[in-house]
C-alpha cells in the first residue's frame, strides 16, 4: 500500500516505504535522534552532513533565541544586519587573504548557481562572453537545481535531465582506489590530472570555470584524493584563464581535518562555496566567497547594467547568520580543529581494526573527521556488487534496527558524525556498522 502521508521525500523511492515504515523523529539531543516510538539512533551522517556540534546544543539555541528577539527575517538588499556583517568578516578572516567578498544565499545549490553565474557574469561584463561553459569532474556533486546538475558528474542524478540542461564538459577525475596509474595516494603526483589539463587546453576559449569538491567527493562515493591535484588545477586554470570554483559545501568547516580543504593544498580558488556546517546545521544558509577582481567587474553605474541580478527570498536570513556567528565562535573558543585532530584518529584506528582485511572490504578511506568503507563483491578485482542487489541499502536498514542512522551511498558505508561524538560512541557506532555489514553479507 502507498504510504498514507502526503509528504514526498527527497532522494527516496517512496515505494520502499511499503516495506519500511518512515521514521518520525520527535526530538534530538547530541548525536542522537529519538523517534516517536522511543527508539534512538546515532546520527552517523550528521543529518545530511550539516550538524557539527550536536542537536539541542545550548549555545546555538541561545544564539538563535537572542536573535529571534531582535529580527527573524528582513529583505537583504540594501539592508543589512549585524549577524550577516559579523559572519562575513569571520569568514574573510578564516579563508585565504584574497577572498574578500561574501555573497549570501540560502542553500548549497543556490551558492553553486551563484558562483556559476558570477563567473559567467564576469566574462560578460568584461567582454568575453564566449567563455560560457564549465568543466566538472566525474563523481563530482554540487546540488540538484538545473545549473548545479549540469556540472554533476554523478550520472544517477544528472542523466535523466540531460535534455534540459546546458552541456558542460565532463572530465575523468581522480579515482585513487582504482587508480589507472597504479599509484597510491602517498606516492601519486596526480598523473590523472592530464585529463583535466587536456580539457582545459582544448576548451580554453569556451570555458569560464572549473568546479570541483576539493580533496573529498562526498555524494559521488566518498572519494578522497591528494592535494597535489588541486595545486596542478589552480596553476593550469591561471594559465588558461579559467576560474576555479571550489565547492566546500560538504567538506568545509573542519570535515577534512583543516578548516577548509583548500588549506591542505595551499591554494586559493576564484570562488569558494560554503553551506551545511556554516550554521552547525541549525538553519539553511550558504555563501559564495570571491575576490576583488570579480567584485569590481560588477561594480559600476547602475545604467551600465553590470550589477549581479541574483537573489533568494531568504538570502542572509538573520537567524541563520546568528547561528553562523555562534558556530565560528565555537570553532575559535573550543579550538575545534585541533581537538578533532586528536579525537578522530581513534575512530580511524578502530575502523581499521574491525574492518581491515575483512571479506568484501575493498578500501577503507579516512580524511580528517570523515571515514568511508567501500564494499565490493571481489576485493582482488575491485569489482562492485551488482547495484540492483542494494547491498548498502540493506546494511543501512539493518543498522537502523541496531540504533544507528548510517545512511549508505550505494555500497559505501561512511561515517560523518557530529564532532561532539565521544570515543565510546565511536566504538559503538563502528560495532553497529560491523554487525550490520556482516549480517547482510
Ligand atoms: C558538495 C555539495 N555541493 C552542493 C550541495 C547542495 O547543497 P544543498 O543540498 O543545500 O542544495 C551538496 C549537498 O549535499 C554537496 O554535498
């Protein structure tokens, strides 16, 4: 029977819920979600990668309440407010010096759309409008609005809508588990970059920007690749007069072990998209950061019609910005990045101990506070399971029964927990994952 709710869930085959009842969450606290039947679940995916400091966090709630007494929302065009001003300054302080301007939006996809439009807008305003295409990576993911989808390398999301999107240029990206050059992450010099270099060289007159997720491709399979790729990218992009758009929507704010992944490569993009953790997962907010040369290309008398005409109703929402300001304070006052550097290796080690060398474990990957286990049918050939078997999905369902919301990505089991998880909770979560994997397999 069809589910009785009128609610249509995103990224979900609703028919699955003929078999599996939809979970109704009543409350949440710390790393736990509690349903209306009294069950609790470890939020192993930080509620779609947004939650940094736990649910029901007193500091964030106080910041939100305080702001609620002042102003809940106001048009954000020619009007500003303290939370946005403070947050923008905080972001400028913690990102590379060159990034001096902060354009607010509301969700991650809107930041990506804005960055794409800003790049092309720059070309148009500077008389180079033939540069109107984007290069993107295989397995890259940047959201699901049509612009963002047109640079999505994950075919599962984009293929269906190919007919209604602009045609961009897809490039084979780093795939370290199945490296065609037989390199490891440790000894690699990003030999695979030649695909990108070739695409840039061949399309330099048509391409305005290249977009990618630095170091960690999340939705495309939790693929992790070394910083040398980014170094080569930024150098080549400068050479071919192509902008770089770094999408740190998922991997920013400490997920990769540094505040931003770009720090590990020592590079600065033309556009940096941020969202998700920016409010610790309390409210939707996103930004695109850029530099003076881009800003100046839109800065002129009104009648030149160079202004960036792009807006969203909830752009720069004061409540969301107040959560952002508090989030930045927590990072500073609690020295979160350093604390995580000590804490998360415990989880890495325990995952390695439990899963290392076990049947069907293709690769175990760790980067900062993120870990992923790629399960395969045959570890010697690295052959994946038949996707129709939905192995990962069965493991996810099993884990729910054991008290962990460990939503799978295909046959990849990943851990992207709130930072406040304790070492005991890490062990419990990994134990649940292990039992779930081997009960299914
Ligand atoms: C890297 C990346 N970019 C963009 C997005 C889109 O963000 P949103 O879902 O807020 O539109 C996501 C969402 O998961 C993401 O992981």
